[in-house]
C-alpha cells in the first residue's frame, strides 16, 4: 500500500469518525443554557452544516459522481437511494460515499487535485468536530555524533524519548536540559517551555513582553535565560522559580 493510498483511507475513515463526534458534540451542547460567544456560534454553525449535509457531503458526492461517470457505473442517484436511512439520512449517505471512495480511490493513482480536494474536506470535517491539531516539534538527539531530529508530540516532561537512529532513550525533561546547555537556541512551545523552566505560561508571556525571553510564532527560546535558571555550581539544574 502506497503512502497516498494509506492517507486516503485514513482521511475517509476520519471523516466518518468526525461525523459521529460532531453528532455527540451537538447533543451535549444543544441543551446548554450557557451564554454563547461568537467563537462558539461559529463552531456550532460548522457542526450543524456538517450534520445537515450542507457541507462536506456534497463534495464527497461530487467525487463519487465523477468516478461513477468515468468508470461507467450505475448513477449516483440509484446508489444514494439504496443507502438512504430515514433514521439517519445524512449519516448513511456520508458513510456510503466514504465506503465507495475508499474502494475506488485506492484502485487508481489519485490526481493532485483530488488529493487536495479530499484534504480540504477532511480539514472541514475536523473543524466541525472541534478536533484540535496536536502541536509537534523536533529536538536533536544529544548523543555524540548523532544529532538526529526526534519528533515530539507529547509535552509530558517525564515521558521516555527514544532516538530513531541511535536508540538512545531518556526522559524528555533530561533531553531538554542537556540540549539547552549545548545549543545556542532552543525554541519550545509554551507548554514545553513552562515545564522545562518550572514556571507558568503566564510568566512566560510576562517575560516575553519585558524582553527577557525571546518569543517567535508562539515559541520561546529558553536557552536565552538558561544561565539565570541554572544553579551556582553550573550543573545545569533548573531553578524552579517564577521570579
């Protein structure tokens, strides 16, 4: 299975999962008497349009219609009639489209336009379900003569991190401490930076406003203040203080 094929299958499977999650989201918030904000209204509109079939489903249907026409298959109208479920009409049509596309899009090499269209549909469904994108970053392995980039997706400082090349394993907090003492710059997201330094994210923002801590694209260069945060003996031990 090619990488593109795997991506297509995963995206179509995700879209169906997002539909279910969006249904649960609307069910949970529908009876709330909490005062809505503009952001909540916007997100709810995206979710309602998804569930009502105003968005996402028509784009999936167009992809299926094009394939059926090109391959000489039965028209989409007949297929949609067979899939219709009065208890969940939009859901059954969406699942039917995704199942059809999963089969046919993996039989031929997808065009760049088709891949872009499916990526856009996937992003719209993800937004409607309020799925947040996980922030990832990379840090170089601290083993001598290795320097391989290690991809970090979990900010938990106590997690074990293994280099994909040299297989050296240590905790994330230890890797960050070693790296911060050997590199001129170490840019981290707010959560990782706060965990490493031992301060709150609000303190990071305060330091950035005062010019004490460099910030760029919501990333902080913690190496700039490492001398202030290490102990007198120079062992590299972080001083847990927000002062």
